């Protein structure tokens, strides 16, 4: 059956194949990669977006109008800076539509939490260092007093005596 369908299409070049995309290509027929300069321009386009709604298709059209190149949304979204700018602007538009203030991103909250945790750990470490200094000074004092009273290491290491309080077990 498939053979009959293909025969019905005739002998046209490319007959029966999926049509190629109409994306513009470079001088040698290859897709044009997004350079750092293009990436910055695309981010600017997204950040300066003035329409109330935005989608990847809209961004692709705006980029094609401004730069004269046609990239897919997947190509644009594969660049993390472009993707973050898109997500941030999309959230900003959503919040503006609902009349809310812009929420801080989760990354900012995680960063602040980690910074506070690091600061707290630093304070604990500093407190422990001071405690160690105090204990080392006390140990040096005890060692000196033990030397003055002619106590031996065996006497210092002797186990504590149990208190006999007159109880029977």
C-alpha cells in the first residue's frame, strides 16, 4: 500500500519525505550558532519585553526581526543565560498581571540561607577556639601546680574514689 502511495506522488525530487525546515542557514548551509554577542542581544530583547504576554515563539520572532536570524526555541533555551532571562521576565509578567511584587528566585533564597549558615558556623568555630584557649591555659596551670607539689603522672591518672554514703545495694 505504501508503494502505491509513493507511486502516486510521482517522481518529484524529495517526494514522500518530510519537508526540511525553512530555518536560515549560514553561508555553507550549516545552522548558525549563537555567539556571546548574539546571546547578550537576545537577553536584552527578553529583558526589554514590553508586551503583556511572552512565549518562546514570540521571542523567536522578535530575535528574527532584530538579528535577521531564525533560531528554534530549543536552541535559545539551551543557553542558560537566555533561559534564566526568559524565566525571570515570564515571572515578572505573571506577577505584574496579578498585581504582585516580583518574588525573589529560589536560588537567591538558597544563597541567603547558605550565607547565614556559613556565618553561624563561623561564629560557632570562633567560640570553640576561644574555649580551647581557656582550657589550654587551665591545663598549663594544673601541670605547673602538679610539678610544684611533686605529683607524679601515676598519681594524676589514679581513678576517682567512689563516695560511700552508707547505702546498701
